[in-house]
C-alpha cells in the first residue's frame, strides 16, 4: 500500500530524514517507535506532503503511484489522512464546517459528533482553545468524516487523561476496523502508520509490525510487542549497539 | 443653515486638504444631479440598479426592513416607512422644514470647516437622509439607506442626520455604490449621528464602488449615558481612493462603542480607513477591530482611542493579511490619555496567510483555493462581535467572488 524508498527530507535547513526505507502492506497496522527528535513526525508529515518537509531524494509510492511531488489535497483525495499531534488553530473556521467539508456532503458524522463528545464544539473555531484531549477527539472526528484508506496517527494518546483514553482508543479502533460511516464499496481494514511512545494505543488496536527510528533512519523492524518490551527494558540506547541494525 | 461658524471661514476651508489620504481636486468633477428618477417601487426598477442595491445589502422587496430611503446622486429617489410609529424617515431638507428643533442637530456634531469635503457639503446645502427614532421605541427590523452614484465624473454630496432618542434602539444598513458607467465620480457623505441616553444604534455600512471612484465619507457620532453604538464598515470590492476616519464621542457615563472594519485592498485601490473613539465620560468602553487583506493595493488602517475619564476601558486590534507582494499595508494604532485610571490596550499584526493552516485544511481533501477562501473568510469575521447575519453573507459572497486561490 505504502512504500518509502531512500527518503531524504530537510526541514528548517537541516536534514532530518537520511534515507528512510519502509513498507506498509494493505490492511496492515504499523507502529513507529523512536526517541524524541529521531524524525518520526517529520516522516508522517512528509508522507502527507506538508510544505515544510523538503524532499531532497527518494520516493514515496502509494498504491504503486508516485506521490513524492503531489500536493497535500491530492494525497488526501487518494485516501491518505493524518491525525496531527499539534494541529494549527484556524480562527474563524468552525469545526462543523471543516468536518462537513471533509465528509464531502455526507453528514452522517456530524450527527455522531456527540459520540466523540464534540457536539458542543461544532460551532467553535477549529482547535482554538481546545485542550489536549479535545484536539485528539476533534482530529478523530475529522478523520472519521474523511474516511481515509490509510491513516497516519501521530501519538494519538499523548496528552489525554486516563478517563478519555478509552474513548480515543475506541475511536481509533473504529477508524481502522469499523468506520461506521464508510461507504459499502470500501472493504477490508484501513491501513495505518502509528507513532506511539508509551504503547498505550496498542491496548486498542492490533498492530502487525513495528519500526524503530533513530537519527533519521529506520533502525530495525519486528513484532510490535517484542520491540515495545525491549524498549521498555533497555531503552533506545541499545539501538546503537544492536546487531540487527541492518534490516 | 445653522452653525456658529462664520461662512467666510467655511469658504476658506474649501482649500483645506483632508487630514489623511490623497488630496482630491474637486474642481475636476461635474455637479451632481439634484432631480433623479423617482422610484416608487424598488423591486420594479432596472436590473442594473437592483443588482447594485443587492451588492450593498439593500433588499429591493423591502422584506424584513422597517423602511428604505434611496438617494441617487444628490437627490432623493425613494422613501418608504413601513411601520410609521416611532420612526421618522425623511430627507434632511424636509425634516429641517418640518421640525424646528432639528436645527440644534444640523451641523452641530460635524464641523463644516473640518476640510474641503465637509465645507463643500455645507456650502452646497446638501440634502441627505434623516432617520429619527422617538424615545423608547425599539425598531425591530433595520432601516435601509442607499446612496447610488449615477452620473459619471460628478460629485455626490450628501448630509445625513440620525437621531436615536432616549431609550430607543435602531439598526441601519446603509449601502453606497455607483452605477457601472459612473466609475470616475466622487462621493462625499457627511453623517451626524446622535445616540441619546440608554439608546442603541447598530450602523452597518457596505461600500461597493468602481475601480476609479473617489470616496470621502465624514462621520461623527455623539453618545449619551449608557448608550451603545456599533459601527460596521465593509469594503471588499475595488475602489480608486477611499479615506474615512469616523469619530465617536462618548460623552455620557457607561456608554460603549465598537468599530468593526473589514477591508480588502485590490491592486489599484488606495484605502485609508479606521476611526477614532474619544471616551470623555467615566466608565465608558470602546473597541476598534480591523481586519484587512492587501492584494496589491494600499491599505492603511488607523485606530485612535482617547481616554479622558477614569474607569475607561478600551481596546484596539488591527490585523492584516498580505496576500501578495507589492502594495502597502500600514497599521497605525494610537492610544492617548492623561488619566491614571484607564485600561487601554492595542495589538497589531501584519503577515502572510499561514501555510500550515492551508495545508491542514488540504489534508482533509479540501483544494488549496477552497482552503485559502475558508481561512480568509474566517480571518475577516473571526472574533468580530455585533456583525449582522446579512453582513456575514455579503462577506462570504465577496470572498467567493474574489477567488483568492489564484
């Protein structure tokens, strides 16, 4: 579904990604681990096509189509969607308007906004004054409206209180497996690439594969639970001396 | 004509340039028409005129309007009052003939010798509209007033008086526009606004001129105790040169005043706008909000708050987006006081439209053009209080038409 080949990306005049190779198969849920500053968010932003990520080399293929130079909206129309960790405030644009635009006329999600505990936010400006948890729920509501076939989730559980984590987890689960708004023609699971530090989200979604990023490259890959256990026990320091460094 | 000023002094003021904006040679304009076509039924007038009215928020059918007064060039063309009780809508001249007391309001708020434009209006004894709400009446639907410039290369010169008496309230929607063939004309409109104790006025002005039209409105408002005044000004289409600097005096305790200005400076447009609020009484408050977009034109936004009494609270906010290189964007916020117990603040921001916001919307499958339009529309009305719904619609339509993506 998604294949990244030797991707080099500069952001703020600094090379952040230094030759990333990665594959996500159709219907697969892949986890991306890695210490702060290793380039995980930049990788997701580069896949979505954000302008601040300047691709200097390499290729991004989505369903065998080269999307390396495509605009953000073209990628979205192909079926890629992203949950940002810190989306910008958009003053004067109501959340309801954005959800409706993302749904392309299908108002089914707007009716479900209460399930996301977002009913009272539809008339508010997008992200303005939203708390950490509210931002996550708003992002998930938008994505659910958008119905992507491939989602990029940047730390879906960060900044969320323990009580809300269940709701977030459930909605992420629904997004990947049973997006209730999905049109009948879309079969199978939604593919995803998910950044997590704590692994908390793994209580709600079954992951197929995990990658570990370090200093702008993929250091290793493996079974998500094994890798998470290693990271928990030995930290990322181990990566530097790891013999598995070459995939 | 009533004024304390010596006529010679006012004649001298014919040579006095405006404080701001490029000087206009009034001599090069022809005299405007004083006897325009009389329109009995606005909905039966020509499509051209009707379209122009719609563009400035005037409803030809007059549905949901309390009354309508239309001036074409320098003469009244239509006047209707659907509710009669509590509100009087007349031409200024007829009103002065009918009510002797009106001389106490005629040219009392505005100094005729302020500049050449007011002097011209005074010396020509310009007519205009008069709207008076009697004490205690709350007029539910807006009164709409329209000033249409129809004769090319001419001066339109008007003098309006609005009085909202004690405890009364009123909403006015006023649209000023030109006929398509009358691009190169000059509009001068003097408005004197009196808002008495416990009264309230919402005054929304929508302008839609030609690309070569020169515009010099002159507005002064005087507010009484616990009165409320909202002044909305919207200009989104091309204009030659427009300069306006309305002044409001809060002379009674507890009065509040708010200016909202929403402008778009197209290439070739020279816009100098904003306004001043003078807080003369204790515990008065004021807010000046301005949102502008420069697209190759010249955009000057001024804001001046003067706090002359204790307990004054006032805030001024100028925000501008510069959509493309070229043109000029200038924000000039001013705060002035000599009183210790005041709270006056301002903020100004000029910059480009945020790329991360555009891309964020695009990531939801929205095209770049649509994303820019959504953000621009949001920028123009976001955080602006007291904007009537129909104004929001005008703004939406104008943003749509302006096609910001390209």
